[in-house]
């Protein structure tokens, strides 16, 4: 279906997302840090991990995640192990 331009110059978007999420259900980097109980710098490292949930979207201010996804990840993953991994006994 091709979008057409109306007489007033308005052109409807070619794709409209039907996703309704309340603001309190979203988490930016500051909220990720608060949920995880770490600094924003540590939260940046967490969000770069392969096992961290994918962001819902990216805004001009940065990525946003579903708060429930971040909370579930934190519950299942934190606290992270510190130190070096044990040597393999080969």
C-alpha cells in the first residue's frame, strides 16, 4: 500500500507501530543502573553483555529497555562473579 500526500502536505507514516508501553514500564541507562544497584558506567558494561536483554528501541538519549526484562536479567544474573575464572585442569 503506497502512502499518498494529502492536499495539506501531510503524508501518513508508512509504518505505524502498535506498541503501547507506559513510561514506568521503560528503563533507560539510569534506571538500569538503579535496578542493578551499580553506577551508570557499570550499567553500560552490563548492557553490552551478550546475555543482556535487547533494547526495545533507541531514542536520541540512548537505548531503552522494558523494565521487567532488566529486572528479570538482574535477578537471574546478579551478583556477577568477580575475579578470574578458574584454570581448567587439562
